[in-house]
């Protein structure tokens, strides 16, 4: 039939849905600011001679950017069109 979709075999769980509802309240640029902060903090630590700490903190930036991308996709496309 046209206009009807079968319910998918797999849907989002309660935990994922709850996390997405909470993170959707954050503005999208929050993730960019967090990534920028991680980069700035990493540079500061590097200049202070704390190389291992700088590498550790510097690796947070891509994680924040990926989380921001996921958050944006969920806001635009929704994670699960079958849940109320």
C-alpha cells in the first residue's frame, strides 16, 4: 500500500532516546566551542611543556566534533521515526 511503512525490526532503545532528547536541548555550536576549547587547552599545555597532557586533551576535539555531527543529524532527521 502507498503511504504505509512497516515497523522496522530494530528501533532505538530508551537510553539512546533519552540521551538524544537531552542533548537536543544544546545549541549546535556548543560542540564547536568544546572542540575549540580542547584545542586551545592542548596548545596551552604544550607550551607549558606538558606534552603527554597536551596530546590527551587534544584528542578530545575530534570526539566533540563527531558528537556535534551526530547531534545535528538527530535534530534534522530524527533518530527513530517510529517512537512517539
